[in-house]
């Protein structure tokens, strides 16, 4: 399930791979760093902006690489603090990248904090019953260059909006890999992309400010624990017992809680940082006080932070968000046990912020337009 473009994206190259390519052309070693500086620090959007490169080299780059392999199709600003970029890949595939302009925990003084939510696949194979991304299954994996390009697209927009004291720095604070797709199912491209984002010659973005969210691919969680860069982990739990979890997340059959929880514990111990358990609240599915009690016990055992997310309704799916009172009573069970918990405020409901919805809607619109 791979797409091979005419020209590979430059954003998928590392300093090493680019140096090798350039050496084959008889170029000196320093050229690779110069080019990457233009891309990640100065955010050049055309080869011709790279004025310290000889013209023939620019021409060779142009025939060899796609500078940024995505185009912005749509930018939706919601009435609250969430923005969405709908990006089109070279094969016409659509993905979503979300900008969340507030802290997850609603602390007023940190209001300017920006979290960027990126996608790793077109569609998703996990088939969680509540999620719009998986409705049409998996179309394909994104390449590392396509994953990285999402952040550059955000930089282009954010740079224009809020210039920073040091313009070469990315104008956002956190990256969460919580967009469309299961990141750990596209492991190699994910790690390559995160390495590029983290590298000093890339975006220079700290690994501890990058969170990978997974539906619970146990072997890959264990593999991620071994990565030298130390990215943070969030686990989409959504059910605190197998009985509840397997009804809504098919992956729980392959990796039930008895396998998932020890893997998360191992990650947490290796990593030395608190992991996050995500728990979307769906009315009459997983929002009982019993589930809250089970979740509290798991969170205490793992010393985890819990993110409670009121479900975002998805067109065509029957699931509902519980009342605010019910959300609060659920959270209270955890708070009473001093489990660190965040009850997320609604963000982006008005622009179809639930994963994959904007893409589905646009694909539908396109189909209609083609009829
Ligand atoms: N596949 C990864 C990352 C992508 S989904 C994972 O499962 O973690 C990012 C988060 O959004 C997951 O916790 C997912 O369960 C949640 N999510 C999906 N659809 C949602 C919806 N309609 N409302 C609220 N959260 C949703």
C-alpha cells in the first residue's frame, strides 16, 4: 500500500541521505546542510529562493525532488480555537492537519500555546467503531516526507500570522500524532519523520514535545520504547475492561488489556515520563461509574495522566456525547483518587474536528461535483 511519486519529496530526506545524493552529483558536503536550512529554517517554498546555491544545482534539485509534496486545499478556522488544514497529496489523497490554539488543560495564562495534530495514514485500518477516519478503511500509508510536510505547511501559515523573535524556530509548542491513521502501523515512516522534525538540521523540535498516540499495537509500543529519541506516548484506551473495549476497538481482540497494560508499563518505566491514557466518553457505552473506577485503577497502576475527551459526534454514526454532569461525575471518580486528569473542553466541533471528518466530507463533495 505505497504510493511512489514521480519525484521523492525533499522533506523525506535526512542530512545523511541528502549528502549522499549530492555527493553522487559531485557536490561538496556542505550543500546538504545549506539546502535543509532553506527548507526548515528559512522556509523557502521554491528552489529559486535558495540564492546561495549554483543555478545548475537548483535545476538538478528541481528535476530530482519535490520540495514540499502537499498542497493546501482548504483552511478552516473554527469559532473556537481549532484550525484545520486539508492537504492534498500528489496522488490526490487528502489528509488533515489540525492546529489547536490553546492548552489541553485550559490554563488561561498559557492560552497562546499551540499544538499541531498530524496524520500518518490516509484513512485507517483499525476500524474503531466511533471514528470517522476508519469508516472507509485504509487507503495508504503516508511517506515520511508527507508527514514532515504537514508541519512545514503549518509553519508557512503560522509564520505569516505570528512572527517569532527567532523566525527560524517553529511557531508551535507541541506535536501530537493524533490525526488520521494509526501511527505505529506506519512505523518506519513515522520514526523517520519524527527524526527529521527533531534533528538540529530539521525543525529542531524537542522529542519530549512530540506525543505519539496509538490504539494499542503492543509490539510496536515495545519497539517505540527502545527508540533513542524518547518521544512521548498516549494510548487510546476508551474502555477500561476488555468487555467494553472490544466492543468499540477491534484491536482489543489481538491485544487485550492483559497485554496492553504491561507493554505501556514497560514503556513508561524505560522512558521515565508520565504517559497519557485517552478516554473518549460515549453515552451508555463507556461512561459508567464502574468504568471510571476501573480506569482509575489502571491509571494509578501506570502512574498515567488521563485525558477524558467528550465524544465528537460523527455524521452517520449513532454515538453520542454524555451530558456535562455525567462527564463531571466520571472525572470526579479519578480526581477523588488524585489521578491527574484533564477533561477536555470541546474544540473544533463546528469544523468537523473529529478525526477524518473533514476529509470524508470533502471527498463526498468531490464525488458529487464529479457526477
Ligand atoms: N490511531 C491513533 C491516533 C489517531 S486517533 C489512536 O488511536 O490513538 C486520535 C484520537 O482521537 C484517538 O484517541 C481516537 O480514539 C480519538 N477519536 C476518534 N474519533 C473521535 C471522535 N469522534 N471524538 C473524539 N475522539 C475521537
